[in-house]
């Protein structure tokens, strides 16, 4: 089954990391991704550029705004997708994400079967 993992972080925390600590964390995340890739479980992993926009219906048509800007300290900074045999494996992967020790979180979303794939 496939799972989307949304990685949340706190910009204030990331900005307080010493350059060497940030470099070490990035190296650990790279190793985490490499291990999942070697196991065949990693489908994709991408960081997100902090320039999100929302498209909503308002006043009879779609409206594009900057955002989402919820009053929250954490934001989605990256995501990765895995394909594993059992739900517990997806949770184990999320629990082993290196950024968790800096107060982040990982949301684990099971994906519906039969999704569209570009060929």
C-alpha cells in the first residue's frame, strides 16, 4: 500500500540550528532517503519551496491567494511517498524520520488504490 508522508517543521527551530547541525541533519535525511530507496520502499521525496498558494471558489469563481497562512507554528516543508506491505511499516518509517528530534512531525496518509499515474 502507498502512503504519503507530510513532513512538518517549525521555521523558528530550523533557523536556530547551527550550520553544522543543519548540515548534519540534511545528511541524515539523505541517508534515510537512500536507505528507503535501496529497500525499494521509497517512491519519491521532495522538499517544498515556501511559496504555497490556495485556490478557492469565492464570488462565483476561483480565486488564487497566497497561503495557506493558518495561524500555526509548523508548516509542511517536504513530503515523501512510500510503498510498503503493512500499515505498521509506514508508521515505523515515519517514527524513524531524523527531523522529529527537532520538534517536527510526520503525517501518515494512506493513499487510495487505483490512483492516476502518468505514463
